C-alpha cells in the first residue's frame, strides 16, 4: 500500500451551461489535468442537493467539487447564489463532522475558462492527495471485539440453557 | 462618542489654534478625544518618498498605540490623516508588508492588526457622526451674514475619500450652511495650495496661492476656512509676499474651520485661539457678526 | 422487469482510443455492469453506420436503455437521441457520457484514463436505467404581440408586425411615442432631419388598423408564458377623454399655466399644464399635468374644460388597469441620460453654459426653444468657442464602465452643427474616437476638414476661475493633451457634456416582472451575445434597442425588426414545443411550506392559497432544478435530473471507491 | 378451540425509555391491546426471560416493537434474536428508527464518551473515585464476568438487522401507536419497509400563516418571543417542520416552539439534515459570501445538532469522521 501513490477519487458536479462547457473547452484545448475527477452534469449548480455531496463522501469519494457559472452570470439568473449559500451551510456542518476543509470546493468557471477549471481540478486533486484517503465508510466499522462479544453472549446463553431445569 | 486623537506636530506649534479649537468644539459636540500616549511623527510627505517600510513602521507605531477599547483614530492635520490612513490601507492590502511592519513594531514590543483602527478626518467625524441634527441643536450664534470659502486642499479628499466627492467635496460647504453662514461655491476649493513649493520655487508657489486668494475674492468671501495646517500656513503666512510679488492687495483672513465653528457653537473666542493668524480674522468677524462682544480685537 | 441496457463506446478515431482502452471498457461493461445486454465499441459512433448499429441493436436486442460513451453531449446528444427515436426508443432513454472532452483529451496516463472511462460508463449506465421517457409539450401561440416602449426600436418592431398582418399592442409610458429620437435635430452621419424620418413612422403607428396604441400607460404585471401571456397595463389618467378629443389644441393654447419642460425640452423650454410633449406627438391627445394644473392645485381655472369644443376634458378621470392577452412580448424600453451633476468638476448645474448632450440636441433643433439657434444661456449670445467633452459618466469605473457607443458620432454631429450655424471654434476632448460603422469614419474625416479641433485627453475640470485676463468671463477647460504630453487650458464660451447612456432607472424592476435578467451594468441580457441577440432566457420575451445595450438608431431599428421577425416565426409556427426537462410538484406530498416560492427567477412557482400547495407552471419552468434541491419534503421532482437518477449516477461513478464497511455475518 | 391470539414482543435498547411509557399512554386502550395480543416478551412489564425467547421457534412472534438504537453487543444480540423470532419487526420510535439523541453521540467515539462519564472531573466522578471503567471481561475468583461491549458508533435498528416497519416519533404519539397496532390486528399493514404515518410534513398540520420565505437572521429559541400567528421559520427560528413527516398534529408549533424534527423525513428523502440545510440556506437573503457565512455562523452555531438532532445515526455519513490513525479504542 505504501509504495503506491494514493490516487484520490473525486466527484465533480458541474453545471450544464458554464462549468461543464469549461470542462469541454479544457478538452478541446487539450489542457491536461489528473484523471481523478469524475464529472456529473447537472443543469445548474443550484440543482446540487447537499444530499449528493454527502452521498459521494459516504460512498468513498475523497473529494468533491461543485462548479457553476460566476456569480451574476448564472444561466438561470441567480440560482448559483443558492449553490453558494448551500455550500456555506454544508461546509459549516461538515467541519463539525470532521471533514477537512480542502475536500469540498465550490468553483466558479465560465464556459471560456477551461484553463481555470483545469487548474482548479489539479489543485483540488493535489490538496486531497496531500490529505490522504478519506474512506468515510471505514469510520463505521467497530473493532474485532464486536463479533467476539456477540458470540460470547450467544455461547453463554446456549450453555445456560443446557443446564437442566 | 470616544475616539483616539492624534494631534501631530503642526498642532503643537504653528497650528496650535487648530488643536485648541478642535478640542473646544469636540467638547461641545460631546466627542471625547483621547490623545495617544507617546505618539510620534507621522513622517509628513518625506518618509514615504524615502523608504516605504520605514515610513510605514514609523507611522504604524501610532496605530499600534491606540488603546484596545478604541477602534477609531482622528487626526485633524490633513497630512497626518492621510499618512495614518494610507499606512493602514497598505498593510491591509499587502499582507507581506503588514508582516514586515509588524516585525519592526515587535522590536518595540508593539503589534498592529491591519484594519483594526479606522483612521478618520475631523471634518467627516463632525459631518457624518455628529450630523446635521445634533449640530443644529448646539448652535448658539448663527453665522448669518458671513461669507465663507471652505477650502479642502488635497490630502483629506485624495486619494482616500470615503464619504465625499474627491473632485468637488461638499461636506464643509454643507456644515457651514447648517451653521448659518453664506458659503461661496468657488471652483478652486480642492486645488493645490502649493504645498512645499514655497521652499522649492517661490514664484510657482506664489502663483498657486494667488489663484486661491483671487478666486475667494472674486466670490466675495470674507474668509477662507482650512482643514490643513499646510494650507493655512501657505495662504496666511505668504499672503504678504504674494501681495508684494503680484502687486495685489489681498487681505483675506485664513482660519481653521473649527475656529469659526467654535464661534457658532458659542465658545468664547479667546478659547479658540484667534489672533495667531497673520491676517487677523477678528475685525471681519466683529464687523460681520456685529459683535464686539463676539470677538474681542 | 430489469432494463436492457446497450453500451456503445466510441473510438472517435484515435481521439478517445489513443488514451482510453475502449475495447477493454466495452468488454468490461458487458460483464461488470448489471443489466447490460450489449456492449460494443466502434470507430465512429456518430457516423451513420454507428448510428445504424445502435438502431439495429435496439430492435434486435429489445434494448430499453442506451448509453453512448463518446464526446460531449453538447455535440452529439441530439444525434443519438434521434437515432434512438428512429428505432422507436424514447430519446430521453439515451444517455451520453463524455469520454473525449472530459477524459481522453485531458489525460496523460492510459491506465488512469481507462479507469476513469469505466467509472463514467458505469455512472451513465446506472443513471440511464432510472431515466424516464419524456415528451416535449406543444403550446399554441397567441398571434397578438405586446411591444413595451415606443421609441424607434419599438416603433419599428410594431410596424413590422402590424404590416405583416398581426395585431400589436404598443405600450408607452409618456404621452407620446417617439422616444429620444423625437428630441434629436439631425441624425449622424447623413444629417437627415430626425423628425422628418421619424414622424411618418409615428403617424403610421397611430393610424395602423392592427396597432392598439396605449400611451401614458405602464406595464404592471406579466403572467403566463410563451404563447399565452396575460399582461396588466395601467392607463394613467390623462384627464382628457381619448374618444372625444380631436387634438385641436385649443386647450393647450388657452391654458394659462406655463411650466418648464424637463422631459422633451430637457429643461430648456416651456410647456403648458395641459400638453402634448411636442407638436407632432402621436397620439395628439393632450394630458393634464396635475402637479402643475391650476385646477388641480388650487381648485380654480378650468379654462381648458370651458373652451374645449368637444367637452373632452374630464378632471375626474382615474387610472384604469386593463388586461390583455398576447403570445409574445418585445421589450424596447430604451435608456436614460447620465446625471451629469455626479461629475461636479465639470460644473453642470453650477456653471450656466455647461450643457448636456440632450440639452444641446434641443438647442440646435429648429423646433426647439431657440428655434435652432445655438445661443448661450442668456438666450442672446452666440458662443465664440464650444468645447465638447466625451465620455462623461461612461468609460469611467466610478460610474459606467462601458462605452455609450453613440457619443463620438453625436459629438461629431454637434461639431458640424456648431460649425455650420456659428462662427465658433469647436474643440472635442476625447479618449478615443470610435466611429466604427459604415460612413462613420468618413464623417470624422469630414469634421477634421471642417476644422473641428480634436484634443486627446480626459478633461480634469471645467471652471470659471480665471488665471489670466484672457480667461475672464470664460469657462476654462483644463485637460492634458496626451498627444502633446502637456496640461492645457482652453477658455471657451460653451461646454457640451456627452453624458452616458444609462439603463432606465426601473429597468431591473421591469425585468423582474417579465423575467429578463440584467447585466452588471443594468442592460437586459440577451440569450446569447452573438448568436441570439434579441431573444432572452424567457421564451416569448424579446429585447430590442438600447435597453439591451447602448447602440445608435440604425442598430436599434435593426433589432426592432429582428425581434419582430423572431415573433413572426413563432406566430407562423403556431405552436411552440416546451422542453420536458422541468420540475413538478407532487401535490399530495407538498405541505405548502413555501420554501420554494421565492427561489424561481422565472416566477414559475405559484402558491395555491386554497389548497395550501405550491405548483410549478410548466411552461415557465426552465428546468434548473434549484427548487428540486431545496424542497425540504422531497415533493418536487426534476424531470430527467431527479434524485434517483443523480444518486444512481453518483453510485456508479464511485463503483470502485472504498466499499461500504463489511458487515460481519450475524452471530445468532 | 378459538384462534390463538397473535404474539407480541416489546424490547428496549439504547433509548431513554420514553417509548415504553408511550405504549402505556394509550390509556385504557392498553387493555384492548392486552386482550388482542399474547404479550410474550416485554422486560419492563412482563416476566419473561431472554431464554424463553431463545427457545421459541423462529418466526413465532407475530409483531415485535423494538425501541432504541444499537450501542452494545448485547443490544445487537437482542436485535438479531428478535429479528429471527419475529414475523414483523417494527422500529418503534425515533431511536430505533433514526438513532435519535443517543445517536448524537456519534459526534464522539467510545473513548471520548467514557472520558466524559468516568474520568476525573466529570459529573459522575465523585461516585467513581478510582476512575474505574466498565470492562467487557473481569476476572473474579469465581471466573470471568462479562459486560456487553460498548460500541464506538450507535447504529439504528435497520443498520443492524432488517426492519419491516417504522413507527416514528420521540416518542410515537399514543394515537399513532394505537392506529399502528390496530392496523396490525386488522391485518391492514402497509407494504413492508414503510414508515407508518402520513407522507406530508408538519407544515401540513400547522395552522400558522405562511408566506414566501427570506431569512436575514436565524434566531435561537431563547432570543425572541415569536408571533403566534405566523410561520416560525419566517421569524428566523430553526423550525424543522418543513422537512419533518407529519403525524404529530404540529404539537410543538402549537405551543409556539419550533419543530425539532423527531418524526424524521418523508418517504424518499435520504438525508433529513441535508434537506433542512438545502431548504434553509436557499432562502438566506444575501448574495454576499461573507454575509452568508456570518448569518450561518451567528444563527446556527451547531449545524449537526440542529439538523441531525434525531437522525445523525441514520444520515448518510452516520457519524463524525474517524481518521485512519485514530486509535480504535480497545477495551482490554
């Protein structure tokens, strides 16, 4: 494990109009960035439900990016401001849950900003790589005594039942 | 209202009238001015042209001296105000500079968090914080019949100008309208007084001073009101030289706006340090405000 | 029943295959992803052969879902949706995933790119299984159109539509149509008389059988959506009966109350308390200015009422709100002049002979207050010298960052008029000359020849503070001539400030009513700055003229006509298809908490007080999904982007991420 | 011979016991329950031993009302046992359903919890001068004594065993219990996996006047006395009624107190807290990131406690993240 480089898995929620097109542009311009990000298209950053972000972390993502049009330039007038507000709330909550600040990022990228988006992805990947794996589901595991203890109870009860009444 | 107070060197000597009248007016308006303990030079214009870090460090020391319970500092002198405000802004805008300045301050056991103290100019404090309503309540002797030319100069309105129009400031105009004076709307009120040109090239400096005096005379002002020791010095002390240079006969009293404001607020003229100006303002005041009892010549 | 998914991985020549092992991805997908029945790779999926392959598979393998792993959906989503439709599969059951722009082209490591491609395909497959068939919705288009704003752009749009045989309502706020153009004297660069070319169009509007003209009226409320808008318009009380008045003008002549005309005459002339803004006004029905009228202010007079031959004066008239139904709306609300007193260093409002450009238009207008004579404020003296200052309030970060586009040419026009009508010297103080349309540069050259003096530099101040006897009594323009590199003082008699064009003060408010957004500068935002310049983000709403951004008369006319053409396209088609990617509220689940009510910039969510539930007006919904994400009860569904679909996509994209904590076998 | 009465079991795991009281709060109707069912196991009220349950054939209990989350090995054992023995296992009350208040301890691990409870300086320390801690195994002369192992993470019932029905509430309201039990008696149960109750939110039952929402400042309950007519949320109070399943009759808003969300979310909602956060942040009335942050920080200092008061253990993240290098506290 220690001899392989940690390759974080990052999920990106990109809005259809600006940031997804910025990612398209990055491709067309052959700008390179790490393959760690997997992009999910939504119509607007305002569609990004905090549930999605939490779900990504709960399913093993090491980092999440939410990207939208620049404030004031939203295709849907001002819905990216709602994304901004949700992000602020989510960050606050996730800090309390022990998530490092650098694992979740909100990025504004216009359809012309392929380069900027690529850089933001690169930065996020680098930052998450530095933090190491998140592996949230591992937080739920109990230590090995759990199974042993239940079996103990089962065994004790079985033994007790064998005592003639 | 309580603010830290930075008098600066001019207000201790040649512009003592500004200091005396500022304190007197502040007292009436209910502004508590708490003078900085052990303040030092603001660096005038020279420090900044020599070395930015040194200048900032010297000036920031004053900011660091502002008591922890105060968050505003008022400096009546225009140069002091600008230097203090500029240093704070530089430290806020340039994090690295802020760190370096604080390293310098640390040598003296001091520390300053950029942006902690809001540096204010005196006119703005009176105009904005005290405000029209309060000021009008405190008028004892309206300045009816007196024609005044507010003169702003440069450093209070440029480059940092939070509340007034930097090209054509109006706060002092409004203030003296509230106080009952006739304010002349003369076009050179934010033009240059010549500054240190008096030391470098007298003819040029005299021409600049002449333009200001000429315009005030043209608009039939009785006196020019200053908010900067440098402006007051140039217009007042060099008026005689200007007259002989241009063969003119200016006899325009140049006083600090706080002095005249003091009269309107009913402060004894003696307590406003009249008579230190070279072109005596008292005869005009006596004539216009009908007031032997107002101003003793 | 389990879905039958087909996966199609495109090589795109070597564009994808060069960095992603597409054969491997396809082979793996066929085995690893549940419900996949076909997984193929192909050189060019978008080729007709590629499409044919998909179509055949749909029929032969009875596919119920299709994933195409190729390029950006912005490029070929339509292609593959069509292919699916050809084979009888609802186009919304096809999902594209972007292996080219988002994977092969941006990656450098073949292994990593292939792994990423697998995750993207897995995500798309999980998503597509939950996609639902959707159908675009047809809506009938009402052939009547509303034009808001009766300047030249609105007039043009109105006439185009009316001449084509369609009914138009033209709403104008002031008592007459005509707009700013009616105030101008000449138009650049041809120097046609503005009134001569405008007034025929105005009267055409006034007389057109297809036009209902609603002047002195305001747009109050817009509801409904493309094809079927309901609009409330408030007709302000004119106090003159529209039907009885013949426009004879006796009332105006006899009205004893004279007031300064700040609107049409820009404060330079007078009008009566009962007035039409100008003699050629359309309609010629006057209005009473109740704030000035002696009867309304002091309860005396009634001269107009007594002398009106048709008893058309009605002091008791009230504002009236009417409701109309239209299919499309063209907004052409124009602009406002920058308040030049905001630049006190130029002395406007303080120095008598400093004029704004609109004042000067009136000053040199033959029908204006000086009968076209260029005179100073005293009304007698001709100026010996005139300074024209460009970019007053425009190209200025403190006021309007943008360029007002017309002032260079208007300044040249003024220069020409001054040179033509007086013996004065004319200076132009400019930052850059921008005569950038047909025959504009030639006009500039003409003015150079005519002797207009051009000084490149921004003016520092305009003052009356003379320094030399030669400056006494003059306005001195202080500016740096940047071509000479010198500060200069120019004593002149008259100064004209070329004030910036600004959005109407209530542009944002009107935009909100209709669902048009404003740029940072306050101009209405078009759907696309290059390719869709008169449409807006709200279907059925179009913009024309300066309200969309500063422009000159020809450009405004062109936009007016363009907007009309777009509307005619809609009318001719008869129905519009509405995208099915919209939100909907399950009324059973909605508890009427009203969280969503305020979230829609298109006003697509309405609240039913009676039932206590919120509802999405499908035709207004743009499908952004913000309300879907915000609904605390999970009662709003976003078609094609619903929670199940996106959650499945997340699950698929993370198929290889840390597995869930292993549950040990039960011990009991 | 008359038809045998259906067999009923009740059990209490990690919870406060309020749910047990709630069963009794059906008042005299309890007699109907007693008459209709054969109560085979109910440690609080009926004398039956675990051993008796163990002896029952699998699936012989018709309905088991299980309240409380799973915090110890013993509770897990009981959950597994009752699952095996019962035809219908009902997660009864918020603790079994969503983890409830005990689930908020998922912001800490066992070590931190024990420190709070047993360490020097803690409230209970005077009773525990030697700083003793419960150990799973203690050797005494007679042999080894066992205590249940205390887990790091509290789990909900369905994170431990399969659950057939959920009866929400902290505790479930008497009339809802009765309705559920009646449904069981009459065999009119909803499809397995359902939450028994309505599928609207508390707003549906709340008579307050609601308007479009814009929030400039969140208040904590002690900061203001809210107007009794208008929506509490519009007054800046963190009312969870917008996201909380109806069924209680809007009890809390009726006494001028904001809903705290004990019934959990509606059907199809995966994460109660995420829904609350999304809804509330959407209506914050600001477009300035700094102001937004200030509004949130000043008004909602404890977002997890505010939005996941009842549902942290059932949320997608379930607990505070434990870094890989954190000592998984062994109890040896």
